[in-house]
């Protein structure tokens, strides 16, 4: 297997999902190459090597500064054709989904998406894909090469192997149509506290909170637990909480150790974003809320009573563990 | 969300690439390992957002045209007629080549049967058009489309000249319900069916034969542990703490 992993980066850091896929590829194959496309990205090569790349291709060009997919399709297609990679892997994001799909068209290649596992079976690469709202798991494969795959967010943990890699600059030649779309503005919200994708504990609020002011209850509990605050699509759309905290199908996929869902009914669109959490606790006044089907502990009751009390108990525990003075 | 007026989208030709999906009781046929499409069919709900946005852009401009482009068997027309009833002008059933002459090629954010969210980037590449995906707000002005979208990191604003391929998020609008008049009128609107050979596409390049991916097996999802549910009798918070300690989650 000769595998290329497309590595996404943001603000000078390779993304965790990209590194996780890189580690998985290194575990499956012999030599794993990585492609880093951007402007001023030379410094990222060493990090890629530490997480499993034995060769790093750098496409470093001001034309690649904005995170837009089409110039990246051009760069990746050239590289894949030149080196004949048989497998090309992506950690799925808004950007990489468009890069992978564009590449599938350009290279006339098969693309499997939303994979949660990759294995070699009798020399054949097999992907596992949840389908129909995760009610079935489908084993999928490819009939031709290169095999393209998008891996679901949060699937593979990065593994630091501490290696070194040869680094090669690649020529950046772009198609005329690839540069027509331009980034005119980027607004990146800085959220307070740990980002929800990295957080060990998440307290999430939904429409059941009743209003944006009640997110204070969620924030206090999260603070007591040393965790991050998340929100459902419904409340983000309603403007109660910023998008950066959105969990679910159109938001982030999170896999914390503990996920506390407050006032969240738990429709499938939300479930797909958080079902990988180790322990799920749900508080909701509706006994028929779907979230009770998959919460490890469900409490049917009034969140306005339960949440402040819970915060108080957790704070008391913290004080007992870390006495002041 | 404020929707700014369109300054000059006049006479625009908009193609909406739509999928027809099973209406309910979605199941995979264990024999063929493919989705059972034998029951009632419907317009992919996410594509209704693309139709709605196309109709908004068209407004009352009689020179503009909204053309629905889809791929599927003849009976897909029944489901596609919903878009005509919403107000789209005509349907062309078969392939994306039919969208080649459009100023704007619109997509919904995903198919709700396969959860695929990949068509627009592939079509944009084949048609050599600029691409903007996940658009939650869009305007067209002086031949340039501007789209605002959500990513994992915040909001992007991206511009591209027409003709352009755009995938809209389902947060962009609330699709209208077809009126009774619309439903009646939909039957009379042009509905053109093209075969693969009409388009000069070899049969072995399409459908399952042309697919570059395959399904080996269908399995069960991994089991989750036991779930327990309690009614809060005033000790709910204490019970949560006990549970978390027991699970070493605190």
C-alpha cells in the first residue's frame, strides 16, 4: 500500500483528526506520505513526521493561503498522478470533504465517506461506514485505485511515534477555474475555555433550557467539572449560543469522557455528533425524549432544579479534594 | 438572518441538482446490499432548501429560470414534481451535463438517504466551475455570488463569479410548502427525460456498474451498555453524582 494522507491545518497547527488518520495509515501500510498545502507551512512538516509520516510533501504557495478546496484538488491530483498513490485518506471536515470529492471527479476514483474504521482483510482495504442514522454498519471497499476515503471526525487518536521524514516541495500549478472562488472574510470565534473537540467533559444545552439566559446554568456546571460548553443546532440557529459550540451532524463530533445533555431531546442529528462519548448523562423533563434511549443515565425532571444542585455538589466535592489554605 | 435584496440576478438560469430518496422505512436489501427504493419516493428534504433559495433568487423575474436536474428512473418525476409545485420551472431527469449552461448550479447540503455530501465538488470539477459549499446566506450582485458559511472554525465569506456551483446548508431558509395551485400546475410544467444514450454516456459508466466503490457486508452497530432512567424525586442531582463516581467519571 502506498498511502497519501491529506493534512489539514489551522492557525499553525496540524488538525488532530488529520494526525489521527495519519497514525492509522502508518499502522496499516509501509510508507505513509503526507501532503500539507498552504502558505508558510514549512514548519508543520516536522510535526507530521512525529505523528507517522515517512515523507512530507509541502505545497507552499501564497495562492494556497485561504482554506479553499479547488486549488488543493489541483495540487493533490498532480501529486497522486506523479507518485501513483493507491490510497488517499482525509480526516473529514468542511474543507477536506470538498477536496476529496473534487479529486474523485478529477481522477475518476471511488470515494467512501464517513468511515469509522479501516482494516486490511486478505490484502484488501475495507472501510466501515455507519448508515441509515447509524442503525447499520456497512463494510465498504473500492473497485479501482486510487482509493479515496473520508474518515469521520474523532475516529482515530493521533499516535506520536517520533519519526523523521524526508521533505519535498511540490510545484503548485493551478487550473484557471480553481482560483475563481476567493475568501473575502474569515471570522473565527475564540471560545472561552477548552474547545469542545479537545474537552474531556462536555455539558451541552438544548432548547429545553427555555432561553439564552439559562446557558448560565450550563456554564456553571461545566466550570465545576472543568469541562466545555456545547449547544445543539436548534439553539445555535436561535442565536442563544455561538456556532463554535455546536455539536451534531452539521456541527462538531465530540468524544469526551463525560457528556451531560441538558434540555436536549436527542434527535439523530444531535446523536451522531456525541454518541462516541464514554459516559452520557441526560436531564430532560420529557420522559419520551429520544436521548433516554442512549443515555447511560437519564434523569426525568426539571433542569432548573437539578442542574444548580448538581453544580453545588460537584463544587463541594472539588473543595474536599483541593482544600484551600 | 437578514436577507439582502438581489441587486442584479436578472435573467439568471439556475440549475438545482436534486436527488429522489425513499420517503420512509429506510432499509437495506440484504440480497443486493443496496438501499430498498421500492416504496414511496420523495424529494431529498435538504434539496428543498436549494429549491427555496433558487426561487428566492428568481423572485418575480420572469426572465429567470429554475431548472431541476436529477438522475433516476422515470418514476422519480413524481417526487420531483414537488419542486415544480413549489415554483420551479422545469425538470430535466438524468445527468449533470444538463446543468452545464446554468449560471448557478445549486445543491442541498446532503442526501438524507446516503448522507453523502460530495456531489457538488465533483460536479464543479467536471464542469470547471468555482465552488462554494455549506452556504448559509447568499447574495448575487453584478455577476458575483457571495456566500457566507459555517466551518469548524467559524464563518467564512467567499465570493465567486457566475457561473458557479453552490451547496446550501439547511439553515439558509425554510422551504415553502407547495400551494394547491402549485401542485395542480406542476403536472403541466415541462418534464424532460433523457436516457444515458441521449447523453452519449456508456451504460457501464453509470449506476452500480460504473461505481468505483462497493459494499461487502451489512452489520449491526456496536452495542451500547445498559441505559437506566430515573424520575427526579428531589434527589436527581445526588443520584447523578453517585452514578458518576461509580463510573469513575468524576
